[in-house]
């Protein structure tokens, strides 16, 4: 299974943020330096899909926020459940500040 993932590196905590624009949105506490955010993404996806981290691979976008990640999930039902759970989490668009002028 190949996932499109939109990553927010350097966040205050790591976790799923939901779905946005057909991509799973993920916050990572790891900084985007020396592959730390990619390693954190692999660990998070492996934990969520309940597969070993060696079953998760970043295919495209190693230096980008938009990535394609392959998961060799033995249980397709678990993969479908994760996608359904992620799609239920709402992601609200960032709102601008209210100005006084």
C-alpha cells in the first residue's frame, strides 16, 4: 500500500492530524534535519499500522513535506481501518490573524 503523506516537521508533538487534499497529514516533533523527520515518520507509520519499521519505506519526497510512503502491511483490514480513522480527524484550515486595521 502506498500512502501520500503531508508532513509537518518540528511540531510540538507527533501524531496523525487527519486527511487533507487526499493526503494523510502527520505532525512530527522531530526536526527536518539529517533525516530525523523521515525516521520519525517511518516509526509513526509502523506503529500505527502495527508492522515492523522495516516494512515502511519513504519512496518519494525525502527532502519535501509531501511524501509517498510504502507500507508492506500483511493485514489489509488494519490498513483500511487506519485510513478510515485518519479521515475522521478533521483538519481545519489555518486562519489569519484578526488585524486592527
